[in-house]
C-alpha cells in the first residue's frame, strides 16, 4: 500500500442546545493525532443515517477503520 493508509473514524453525535448550538457531529482530536502519529491519514466519517450510497462512497476510499468505542458500541458484539 503506497503512501499513508486512509483510516476512517466515525463521529459521535452532540445533542443540540436550543438557541446556542445545532445538532452536531464531533470527534476528539486525540484520535486524529494518534492516527497521524502512527503514519495514517485520518478521515472523519459523519453518522449519516439512511444514505447507503454516500456511506459506501466514503468507505470505498478507506484502507481501514479506527473503532473508538463508547456508550453506543456493545463490546460483546
């Protein structure tokens, strides 16, 4: 694989704060820094629902995924 591997990182959803902040997708900078320090090119993936074509287009550009875990990931699965 020539060049830096492109590694996808799924975002997390940040709830809206009425009158201050809309619903947002976020990702901690530490994950991006760890991947770049390891020689990868991180690609932030938004949590797009019900749009398989867009997600497939994103995934076709990736060499791998970085699974961050969190409350929405069941470790037994």
